[in-house]
C-alpha cells in the first residue's frame, strides 16, 4: 500500500472532491496506459489519532485533507472489474473507496451510430476504431454514507485545469463501488 502524495491538486470545496482530485493528480503523474487502481479512503483525523506512527510515516500533518487515499494491491489481471469489485469487503476503519480507470468514450453525438446487437468485445473494438473516440481517465469515489464524487480527465487535454468533476459523472462505477460497503 502506498499513500497518494498530498502535493496539491486544485482546491475544491468538499473533502471528497479534494480526495478525488488528489488521486487524479497521482494517477496523472504515473502517465497513461496504466491499469486500474483501487484506493481505500480513510478519515485522516482518525488515522492520526489511532495510528500516529503510520500517519507520521505518510506525512499526514494537521493540514492534511479529510480523507487519506491509500492505494491497495494491484487488481487481478484477467478478471472483469465488476466481478472483482463484487469480492471486496472493507473493514470499518475505511470511510470510503475510490477507483481510477482508463477507458475509451464516445461523445453523445456518436451514440446514435452504435450498431445494435454487438457483444461487449465487438463493441469495444468498434469504439476503439471510431474517429471521435476519446481516451479518458475516470476517478470515482464513494463514502459509506452514500456521498459520491468523480473526476474525468481527457488524454488530449491532460492538464489539472481541464479535469471535470461531479457526483454523477460515472453513475455505474459509483454504484459498483458503493456495493462494496453493503452486506
């Protein structure tokens, strides 16, 4: 596990948005064509109180953000993301979780062109060949209390000032992450 560097994503209003932007900045520093990465979000104040040595090792001072993202082990290769997320159960100390993943997306104007009846693999191949496709990195976070936030960065506009944020940008992935806290 490694801590995401607290080096300064753009200021955001909510602690969850700040955590998402921190993870986005960390992922950006690793470059593109990266595997999906999963993070536990822990309450920074609770971590400092309960694990002061670990908090010190992670460099979490009094000015640290409300949630500290802690990267988890690599996701298993060859397993569908939704299947993998279905196997996760978080301990009580984890306040939320986040996932960063790269995908190809089409603009809404291209959705009407999508051929019907294709398998998931055929659809992925079709999207990859489409001239209007966009490579994006999505970072989605959810808290146990149901709060959600997402950040989307286009590869062609790879800049911290060009990151789109909002709670409803990637609802399917947010639902899958929220399900890791159920049961």
